[in-house]
C-alpha cells in the first residue's frame, strides 16, 4: 500500500522572493492578520545603485538607521566628457546598501508576523482541488531529499526578472531587460573632488561604457557602487566597470563584492493568473525605463499585490488580483511611458547622448526632474516650463542646437 503523504500546512499567502517587493508584501499581509510565509534564497544581493527618494522613505517608514549616505548632487557625464551637475536644492537623495536594507525589510516583515524560510523555490503543484502547493528546499538541506510541500490559498511571485512563477503560472511575454553588473568597493578616504565626491552620484552616458544604457558611481558612505548596464550581447560589463574605475581613480580601491542580474525595463502586460497567483517587483517588470530605478517601484508593487491578495482572501473573488496592475499603472503608467520614449530616443548613440546631457544643463529640466523623482509624479504646476522643455528637447533632437564640446562646466 502506497503511504499517504501528510497534508501540507496551509497558508493564506506564500511570498516567493524576499527583495523589497516580496518583503513589503509579506509585511503588509501579516499586518492584516493573514498567515504568511516569506521564502527567500539567502546570499542573493541585487546589483543596485541604492538610491531611494523621499517619497519611499515617507510611504514605507524607512528609519534613518538604514540610510548610509545622502546624495546632494547628480553629475551627468557626456560621451565627450562634458560634466553637468544637477544639485538637489534644499534636499537630498537617501542611499541604502542592498545587502543590509533587504535583510532589514525581511526582518521587519517577520516582526510584523510573517514567517520566514531561507530556502530555494523548487516548483508549484496543485492538489486534486486545484489548490497551490509550493515546493521548497530549505537552505542547507540535501539536494536529493524531497522538497518541503507548503499549501497556500495565494502566491506572490517576487522572484526576480527571470521569474519561474511568472513563466509557469502567468506565462506569455519575457520582459525586455538590461543586464546590470556592479562592484562594491571601499570608498576612498581622500580623493580628487572632480573625480569622486561622497555626496555626489555620477551617471555616465558614454557608449564605450554602455552602448545602450549608462554607467554609474553611487557612493554609500563607507562603500561605493560602481556599475554598468547593457542589453547588448557580447558587451563586456566587467571591462566597462574596470575602465570606469580607472576614469574615476578608483582602480586601486578594495573590491568588497561583485553582483550581476537582469533588470526589466517595462511592466508586463499581465501580472496574475486569474486565480491565485500574482507577480510583484522585477517579476512584474516594475523598474523605471531610462533610469533603471527599482526600489520604490518594487515596494509599491509589493504593496498593490498585498492589497489585491487581501481582497482575494476576504472575498474569494479572483478578479481582485487584476486590480493591482490597474492601480499601479494608473499612478505611474504615464511616467513609465515618457521614460521609455526618452530612453528610445536619447540612448541610441553618442551623438544623441551628448545632446541629452546638454539638455540636463537647463534649469527647468533640473527642477522638474528632481520634483518628479522626489515625489514620484509628473509635475503639472508650471505648464510653461513643460512647453519650454518640449521646444528645447525637439530642437536638440532635430540637431538645431549646437552642442559645445566642453570637458566641464
């Protein structure tokens, strides 16, 4: 007689992936007194510049203890070496270290009542009634042993840009991505301020460093993220980071760790399976085009996913899951659309990147860019400024404006 497998433990929700999206979703569902399990593979750190805007700090109650530095200026560097500084007048951008920030988010979820399991997602099965069963291999377990079986009423797939849950349960498209690689180095104690400054983020739009995206230097206090992104196959990201470190006189700095991962640049058209599975974060494509900014958009994605799952659990109506994407795109769809257009036009070659950096020298552009970034919404307060920017933008795109070959301002 075949032995009967024990009935798996039943959860209201299982969240696969403990990055900002997954940890946020787990915390918010636990706050609603749902029985939640957060599964995360230990040792995984996503390559990220680590910038978070004031709205994220406010909306998600991030304490000062998690902020390792504050950037007061962003420097844009053109292919010809022109440097345009964009000061954040009267404000700053908080910087976090993903190694510690993500774990803090997971710990906060546990403190709010979510259970945690360090382990690897193996697969999703269904019982005779169609209920989801998550198969998980706990960290340190024998790989030949049978995986743990966990039954759940709902699943949140926050398992990254190459999400297995998205592929198996939602299906369809493979989101367009760039591959990001960075090196976390020890920040220099003394440096030429023209080449490195601890309160300045640097973004380089140079084809030799990235043929279709950008390179960055983001200080995190004691450490600094130096990285690049590109979707071009065969382009050496490691060599580009080596070149970037040499440019900034950071080539002799101690390398602490290195990380690489794909970063999606367009939200997926569908986030749920119409039954009991919903995606969040990179798995749903929640990263801003052009900028690659992901932490705020991931945490918002976790929030809307948690809201949708909560409604599903209360009403047992699977149509609730589709509300997550609708709310998300209503708030940020226009921003993503505009950033996508910007990336399409301005990142195509060095000639256009040169003009793009020149546009960044405009006071209207700087003011509206910072207001939109800090508050995460399009700025409508000054329509004339938008008109001026549009006219200047078109003039540069059509080549009607002469771009001076300057090494700095």
